[in-house]
C-alpha cells in the first residue's frame, strides 16, 4: 500500500498555482477529486475493503500533496466514518443546509478570520454503495469494524448527500 501511495504521489504533479495566483478554489480542488477517484477505482478493483484503505490512508496524503501553499482542503460529512474528518464549526451549517436542498450546489463563503472557503457537495452514486450503502459485504463490514468501530457512514442510497469537499485559503491583501 505504501508503494502504491508513493507512486501515486510521485506521478501526481503539484498544481503550479498558489493562493495568491489563482482565485479559483474549484480549480484547486480538481486534482484532489481526480486523484482520489482514480485511487478509489484502483482500490475497488482489488475489492471494496481495499477502497476503505484508500480513503483512510491515501485521501489525506493526496489532499496535502495537491494543495497549493496556503490552501487547505479535505472532506467531511454529517455521518462520519473517520472522526479526523469532522466538520469545522463554519462547515457544519453548510452541511445542514445541503441536507435540506434537493440539489445542493458548490458555494464560496467568507470566514470570520479573513479566510475564504469553498464547499462542494459529494452526492452518493452507485459505486459508493459498496462501502457506504445499506448492504455491505462481509469483508467491508469487517474492515469497518476494525478501523472505524463507531462508523456512521453506511445506509446511504444513490442521490443522498454523502458529504462535502472543502477548501480554505487566505486571499492576498
């Protein structure tokens, strides 16, 4: 797994923009989403239990490797699997609003400390159900019990809000 992660990160170019050079947070987030999707696809090819390792190990490393200087990004949810992804105070109300919307859309917002934030909904699709659906394989259930004994991230259906991608940065003055 470490070799796969090292290879993935070595082949992944770090964006050539910074928080000062590009005001497009969706552009900053795109490499994270693309690389995570590819890593999940490869993990699922080995079985859904391997995809759990992708989210557990590779996702934070991918986010850190593609974030421009001064930019933070990650994932969060209203139903957590990994408590390290708990929503920040500013993010919790956005997630709650998304849960009330039939078609949540990305949004940019100003944070109290002078930073800005970008949030994009993650909608559940069919592939997600292998690890987040109502019926899980024994291998997935075993992996979740081992790594996430307090998991709340199952029972989703296609079209449900699974969580959010988020980005924060401090704009140039």
